């Protein structure tokens, strides 16, 4: 398997060069489901590249990608779960905060994850049971408590029904922790939790390609990740995500429950 994982990393890094070489004219930005949900020609191009390269490495695997053309119905237990460009809005606006995310699942269990930030040449990886790494060096979540935590909030931009709970929880966190941030790439937010740059991250609705690879990177780095109601993450449907170091996960879930009660009373 080690050779396969190395080959996946090589493909992910190569996909990063496609992102770095993108030109404004070539982006061809269009709305996908709404004015909040944009897509570029590069999202499709990177996905096509990865689909071809990854399935050549493991032909029996299924392929679930954010852009059209996925093979979700594959009978195989092995499945690639791919976000060709996570942080598309950042990419369009040249904020240099986007990444390529590739997870490899066997059934409902993530076995391998790679998240590559081409702008900083940072490759986060994790192999189930073998740890998490940044450019090959082991990483670990922080041991900071919630009172001193820096927390990423995700705004679930494609789902207006998530706005009340999101901002109720954001308010609780702002009152409780050190400060909050919003970065615009769920996969990189998970990697920042994993390497201890921030303590926690939540978002009320994400798709499996946003968190598949990052979820393994968080747990292999000693962190915890679940849905905001504490249930296990699902990789076959959209899900909320609560990721944190070992100290901050339970307080985050508690605050989410309070935020939920508060918004359902209103
Ligand atoms: C989005 C980003 C963003 C998050 C959205 C995601 P995309 O992914 O991860 O940070 O708030 O919910 O859908 O559309 O840029 O791949
Ligand atoms: Ca995404």
C-alpha cells in the first residue's frame, strides 16, 4: 500500500501545478447551483486529471468527486473521494487559500487521506493507524483548552437554512474562546486543526469530498471529529462537521446543542 499512497501523493502534487498555472481568462467562472456556489473550468480539469490518474492506480476503486462524472455506484469497497479544488471561491478571487483533497475509503472507513495546498507547498497526509504528516513530518493537534482556543467557523454558504444555527454557535464561541476565523476551505481548516495551528472547526453542512481526507488527518493527528450532534461522520451523504483537539471537542458539541435549542425556540 505504501507505494500506492506515494503514487497518489505524486498525482495530488501534480494536480497542484495545474492550480498554480491557472490564468484568470482560463477560469471561465459560472454559477453551479446558486450565486453562492461557483465553479471554474479548472475544477473540472483537475477532477478529470485525478480521476484518470487515480483509477489507473487502483482500477477496481469507485470514484466520488465534487464535479460531474463521478462513479458513486461502483460495486467496489474501495472508493476515492475527491475535491479537485476545495476553496473554489478563494481560487476565483486569487486569495491563495485552496487545496486538492483526495481520500481513499474502504467501505465507510477512510484508509488514506492527502490534502495539498499548492500555494504554500504543504502536503498533509494520513494513513489509518500510522499517523498524520505535513510534508513527511509527524503532526499533532494542540493541547490548548477552549478558553484559549482559536476556532474556525464554516458558513455553509450553499445552505441558507443553516445560517441561524451557524451564527448562534459562532456567537457562543466568540464569547467563550480566544477568537474565531473563517478561511473558505474546509479541507485546509481540518488540516490546521490537525497540526495544532487552530483548536477547532465546525460547519453545519458539508459534502463528503470536503472532509473525507481531512477527517482521517485530524484523527490520526490525535484529534476528534464527528457530526455536530456527536454522531459518526457519514461518507455517503452530506453531514455537519465538528473537529477539534481532544480538549475542545466535547465543549464544541455542548455549545452546538445550546445553539440548536436557542434557534429552535426562536
Ligand atoms: C467549500 C469550502 C468552504 C465551505 C463550503 C464548501 P468548495 O468547498 O470548503 O470553506 O464553507 O461549505 O462547500 O465548494 O470550495 O469545494
Ligand atoms: Ca469543497
